[in-house]
C-alpha cells in the first residue's frame, strides 16, 4: 500500500478558470507542507486525499498536522 512518503513529485495538467485554461501543475506529497509553504498551482497527494491549490493560493501547516490554505479573491471570482 502507498503512503504519503512514497508519492513521487511529478506534474499534471489541471484546469484553472482563473488562469484561462489548462496549466502544467506540479504534484508532490502532502507532507512537504509540514516543512515549507507551497504556492499554487500545485497538487498535493496523499494516500487518502488530494488537495488542489489554484494559482496564487498558498498552503501552510498550522503546526498541528492540518493545512491552512489562503486563496486570493481573484481566484474566487
């Protein structure tokens, strides 16, 4: 069975309306957010979830194992 640490970095094309279409989007293990902030676009993978960060969003650890995502208003329009 695959755990978060076994997930290799890569890249996928993902659709983001705020970017006007498909964007080459880096993929990485969710666990990287525990060591550094991640700016979108990005896809964070784990064995039990996938988190999609739109362009200009930022994911950070809250220090207790959760991820806090800041999404700018321009992405929400």
